[in-house]
C-alpha cells in the first residue's frame, strides 16, 4: 500500500524530466521504457475492463485478445478489413455481372468473365481470410428464357491475385461451383414449355491468401460451361443479396 | 524510501491532468510510452514465470481479463479445458441440433403448392446473449429433404418432372430480441442456395447445406432468425423440410 501510494503520488506529480533508461516498477534496472519486475504483477487498464469497455465481456475465466491500433493504443475492438455485414455486397449492374455462352464461335462450351476486382494495399506481409456468397441465376439467353434441354450447366466462381492474365495454371482461390439443370416434363410431355425455377442459387467460397507488403488486386471471376458444344447459356451474378468478408491476420 | 527515490528519479511525470508520459512530455493517454523502439516489459508474463503459456520460442498472445488485467491465459484456460484442448475462441452458443426434427424427421417444412411458385417460411429463431460488443461469426449446417407431395409426412415422394427447383436459406439478426424491424430485415446473412431437378427414381434422403455470416452486434440479448425459401415452376408442388436430421449452429465472437 505504501509503495502504491508513493508511486501514485509521483504519477500525479509535477516534475518532468527526461530519462533514457526507462521506468522500472519493482525493477531497479529497467530494460524497456516501462519494465515491471515482479513475478506476479501485471498491468491493469480500467478503461478496458468489462465495466467500462463494451468489447470486454467479463465473465468467469473469459479473457479477450488484446490489440494495438495505428497509434499503438491498446484496444479490444477488432474489425474486419471489409465486411458487407448483411448488406448487399454486389449488384449486377455495377460489376461485370453476366456471362454468356452463345451457340456460335469457338465450340468449347465455356465462357469466363472478371466480375469485379478488389484493390488492397498493405504495409506488411499478411494472411488474408476471404469468404463470399454470390447469388446466381441461370437462363438460356439475355431475354431470361428458362433453359429446357438435356444439358447441365456448371457455374463456377473463384478469385485470383494480381495477374490480369487468366490461364489454366493461374492460381485460383476460394473456388466454388454449382450445377443447374432443367428439362421439365421431358418424360411425360416433351413439347411442354420451359417451366422451372432459375434461381437464386449461391456459390460460397472460403480461403486464406498470403500477401506480401504492397498493393495487390484480388480478381473475382465467374464462368459458365455447358459441355464441349456451345449450349446457349446466360448467367446473371449478384441479382440477389450477396456477401463478402475480408480479414487480415 | 530508497525505492521511492528511485521512482522519483525515473518516472517522467508531466504537469498535465493525471497523465503520465515515459519518454514524452506530452502524453496522449493516461500512460503514454513514447520512443520509436519503446515497449513494455512485464516479467510476470515472461517464459520464466509463465513457462506453459510462454514457451520462449514463439510469441505468446496477450489477453485482457474482465477486470482489465493483462494475462496470457486464453479464454477457458482455468475451466478444465487445458492447454491445447481449447483454442483462444469465445463461443456464444454451440447448438448441435438447432432445428427440431419434427415427428417425421422433416424439420420445418416450406410448403410451395401448385398455387404459388415461391414460398418463404421462418425455420427457427434462436436466442443468444452477447456479453460484449462483437463481430460475430455464425456457422450453420442444415439438412434438407425434398418432396413433390405434402410434407411433413412419414415418407417423402421423389420428383419425377425434371423441373428445376431452387432452395435458399439465410438468417436475419434480431437485435434485442424484439422482433425483426425494417432495418434488421434489410440485412441478410449466411446465404446459401441450391438447384435440384430429377426424373423418377431420383435421390431420396437428406442433403446438407451450410452457411456462414459475419455481423457486428452490440452487447445484449439477440436472436438469429432463419428462413427457408423455395422457388419452382408454375403448377408445381415443392415441399422442402429444413433441419429434419442432424444440424448445428455455432456463434463465435470473431476476435
């Protein structure tokens, strides 16, 4: 108690003079700017306790990870680099929101578009956690005709990092695929008009990407395939609510 | 007395309001440790005094206790989980089967009869309490079972019309557990959607769907409200049972 009182007196005190060797508490030879020398003593910050800080939940045997912010201030408040947090992350019109397979041209049954890109600048090496959910609707053409044929469509999404070139060996991240198929009533009434649901289905991907310090571009791709023959396909991305979450470690 | 003189000599005390600067005459916080290489050493947390949690090889994360004390003890460390058995994670709830299975194992059924082409039903509302403001991670897995005849029923009937159905699941966060208002209904989480079509003799049984969502919530009592949705063609019958078998829900404070 005496010691605390004495220390408190000086902490509240008046004098200011520079020192270079640091401050020791129960430590005669401080080796850092502030050095606590006892075997059991620690630091208490009332501003971060459960009474005063909403991010400290208190409770028995519960502890909370401590961080420093840009100023070096201690904080318990952690936030994502980017989190749509329930809001719609993408909409079709503001991204390259569609991919079309026309029944002409190179007969590979495959098309891919770069839907959107996300720039990210970091000043240290980080591990990026990335998660997304992207809504998908599948049609035959841009008049939103319902597909009715014997062929499944595959819709795939993934990310790449930095390179604007996409080839077969470009590293992909957070790949996710869904299939769509409709051939309504073919077994009972082959001439029946197209009649089926077209969406929303979702591709949801999750990954971790190591990034070095500097500026990077995350490129979000969407592809459609219909088999080796071109089968008319029109995929609309982000027509419904979508989500994205990025966190740096 | 000797020690007090020592403090007098070493503390850089400032003529400002109850703020202490070390290496600075202009402290910006109650305790401000300045200097481009300055840090704080706490010997009670070093590898000699905390050899289990600070092994002297890799960096040890620091946590804060409810009273504001710094510690190396992760959450739950003293509750019997022990080192290595419990990561430094705070789970608010972990429900192994959060949608009741119902008498026939159909869970909560979204009924989409011939008179409509889309149907939406609330599956379940799960209350939870958060002791703190938090970014939360919600993960869920649900089973779905599909039928072209009325559910719930002792057995499902497989589709035979080869007409695509889509099935979607998501949740809202009801802050303060007082019913979903317009603002809460505008924020949709944990989106998942599937398409399915089959001729006769298609698959029967449960399929698993899953979703994850991240939300920032204030301290308090809230609930997650899950919805299921189906879309089909005109004059089609689609009955989807959500959560009829084993499912789970986890909410983690994502710190």
